[in-house]
């Protein structure tokens, strides 16, 4: 399976427990976001592990980072996650045609 589309990359990034925890923590933090150190403290992640997972979320377009002085703040990119949710639900209840299978007997 290829993860070359933006939606596939976003969903693949969320498919890891640590990244999902980071993302959900950032959702709870809201628009203010959290510093890298605060995320590590909340989730008890080593700095190198946290950097790897944050990089994956940023590359997938789900998290934006902003440097403020010496600190890096991380926020959820709400329009990006809304686009993924819209993609997943865009054809809700539009119907699916089921073709009857032929009996092999």
C-alpha cells in the first residue's frame, strides 16, 4: 500500500500509538499548542523519540511548528485534519451497489 497521497500520509502518521497520543494531547491544548518539552513531559517520551514522532506528524501535515524565541510550539493544523475527516465522510450514505455473486455449482 502506498502512502503517497496526503490523506494516506495523514492516516499512516496517526497509526502509531505515540503519534496518536501526541496528536490528541495537542488537540486538548487547543490553539495555544504546546512546547516540545511540555509534550515530552506529559507523555514521558525521550527527546529523540519525541522529535522523530513530531517530525512524522509535521511531514504528514497534521501538526505545525512555530519557533518563538528559543522554544518550538506545536499545534494541530485544524484545516488539515478537517480535510481528512471530510475525505473519510464525503460519501456517507450515498449508497453502494452490491452485485450478486454467481453460484459456482
